[in-house]
């Protein structure tokens, strides 16, 4: 069976994984939802329960957070200062490539866009400086944590990595990132009507007519093919989030079969029987398609202008496969904790709401969104 329950300290797990946790006591419910989108999350749950938590306890830490804040973070900071990289760096007074943030995302809502983003920007610029100063630095963040003796669970957490660099020369790291992005933007010469946004680690443009292959060659030439800076290109589209209510399809046998298949799939994936998992996935798809026809029809009726929530949107990311775009995942953007799983259930999973999806903490007590259509 897949693991969805956390033995202890669910807040720390959700924090390190960058996940939303409106009501800690219902963390199992949230994980069950998230696992439908990310089946490999169960590996992190297993590592947290059976490796990280016992290790923290065996080494005398009162909690995993105590280890992170009192030991792991100071360990990184001591190494970083002793390594003489960013802390002793004297920045150029002004880069010849002038960085200027841009945000025109609202003008391009619904269009196919392309993110040109730096992978692990803080670590990347540190590695760039280390290379120039002939300081030995591992290939990636996880390997650096291993060298420093920081537990591997933290080495896999981007949240912990950001926390480390937020405490170590953040202004210098930001300045270097701005220089790299400004240089990239200058040489790409993106027309103003195709430029969507510019931040310290990402440029977003309208999806190029010639596709990504030619653009990737240009980016590599600008950054340098042997550079420490790695760029990831992600096609995506932002669409509205709607306030909708999906009513459950009445076939309980079909719902039961789907649940059983998902449990079976997680078990075989856990045991690395991937061919068997693929066969189960095909059976799962057949049931999802049947249910999806009913749920999509309801969404189609309700996804109208009157039901748009203008504060939030759902981002669909794609990958290029054999010259065609293939959807990889959906993400909610700007949705706060207290409403995250309400919209995650309807707009991402496209399923009927459950009672726990509506709960959140208000002034220290559990509150609930009132939606008459699903009241018990």
C-alpha cells in the first residue's frame, strides 16, 4: 500500500515540499489528493517517515525543524563563508546589460507562452563564481548537501535551498541573476509585443512560431554551452479559475474500481514494476474517461464569465514530444492556502468537492466555506 499518512510533524513535511496545509490534522486527505497528480510524492512520504524522522530523533533533535534551523542551515552558512565565494565577491558597479523587470501577464492570459528560466538560480550563480575562482563545488545542490553532511531529505528540498541562500548574500546572488537575465534578454532581442514578463530568474515570451529547438540553440550560445548556468524551457498556458460545483457521478462501483486501481498502481511503482504500472494506468484512463465525460460536461456548463474568479488562474504546462505539445501538469497560481484544495479538486483534478476540501483555519479555529450544493 502507498503511504499517505505522516508519522509526525506534518507541518514540516508540507513546508519542505512546498505544499499547502490549511488544516494540519487533515494532511492525509490532502496527500491523497496530491498523489493523484504526483504519484512519486509517496517516495518523499516514505523517506520522511522512515529515514528523516528517525534520524533526527536518533541524533537528539527535538524536531525536524530544530535540525533544519539549528544545525543544517548554520552548517551551510559556515561552509559558504569559509569557501570564499559570494561573501568576498566585489560586484561590478553596473552591468552593461541593464535589468528591468516586466510584468504584462494579464495581457497574455490564455495564450500559449514559453518560460525561459534558470534552474536553481541561487546555486547556479554560486557555482559560476566558484568556477571562476577555482573553488571546488559539487555539480548540484543535492551533492553539496551530501558533502556537507546535511541529511539527504533536505538536499532534495528546494524550500531548504532557498532558505539557505536567503541567509547567505542574497543581494549579491540577485545581482548576478539580474545580470544573466539582462544579458540573455539583450541578445534574444524579443519584440516588445512578444515579451510577457521578466524576473530575476525567468523570461516569459509568446511561444515562438519556429518552436523551441532554434531558440534553445540561441540561448546556449548566449549563456555559453559549457556555462554553469542551466536553462529550462517550459511551454505553458494560463487560464481562468472558475467557481464551479461538480456533482458526483452516481456509479459507486466505478468509483471503487478507480480507487482500487490507483492503490495498486502506487504499490507496483513503489516496487519499480513500471511495465505493470503502465498497464494499470491504461485501465485507470478508461475509467477516468468515463467519469470525465460527466464532469467535463458540468464544467462546460459552469465555466462561464459570471463564475470567473479574477484573482486566481490555473497553469497548464506542456512538454515537446515528437514535435507536438503534450500536457504534463496543471498548477494553481495565486490561490491562498484556505482555498487551495477547493480549486485543486475542481479545476485540477476535475472531481466533485469533498467536505474536507472546504476546511481552513480562521483565528486559530477550524472554519468551513459554505457551499449549499454539497452540505451534508
